[in-house]
C-alpha cells in the first residue's frame, strides 16, 4: 500500500480508504488499488501493479463498472502522470478539480 500512499500526495482530492484511493462525484467513481505481482518465478520484487477502475452512475443510482487498466511504472511521478491522463480520458474531465468538475 506504500505506492497508494505516495499517489495520495499527487491526488489530494482523492480519499484514502486504507485499501484504495477513491475519487467520487455525483456521476463517477474512480478507484485505485495496489496489487503485488504474483509471478513467484522472479527473484527480484518488481514494482506493484496499480489497477485503476472507473465506474459511472446508472439511472438507478448504482455505480456500474466501466473502464479499467493496470499500471506498472517504477517512477512514482510518471505513474501519477499516466494515471491522471487515463482517468481524464475515461471520465472526460480534469481530475485536478475532481469531484467538482466531474
């Protein structure tokens, strides 16, 4: 969860739940979760996988899963930049102003 804690510094409008970083608005919810690579054949620990999931609110008020992508980038600044670009493309809004702008 160290990577999620570091990403929280890049995304101050997110909420850290202890297991995920969450962005939420009236129409969208985006979750970032951290996973370890399960390939035990590798001797060195590789960087964790950050899964980004975007949910859109349906007419019944429930959030429905939509886009998701896994990121595995060692440099935290580059990881944050690519995640930000992905979220903006997925929800069509600037997440720097999330949730007000979504």
